[in-house]
C-alpha cells in the first residue's frame, strides 16, 4: 500500500514536469526487474545481478532490466512507442 508521502512526491514530480512542459507518468516499479522487456516472460538469474530470458535470449543487469521496463510502461501509459526498446529487438 502506498504511503501518503509517495502520493505527495508523485504530485510534486507531475507539477514540476507540467511546469517544465516535460511529459511524465507515475509508474509502479513492482515486477520491473523480473520481467523481460522484450517478450514479457519471467527472467531467470544467470549470475549475480544478471538476468536472462529463456524465451528470447535477452540478457542484462537487473537494474538495466528495471529501467527498460519502467520506460516501456511510461511510453505505453502516454501512448507512445519506446525507440530504445525497438532498437533492442
């Protein structure tokens, strides 16, 4: 369950983004480091902090996977397509 401070921080972030005219979206980070950003399958641990997708062969550091999935969620939420994710295919 989200804490009141989380809502306040999200409110401030959106206000700043609106003021600067930068697109922004609030994204729940849950599960972003365990799902393949390419095909959506569950990732398996390949080595320390490194994950691999058995289905499509994608392999990256846990933090990189999370960043790619958060970016993908943000672009989907805002109705755009992620150029970075398309470049990885």
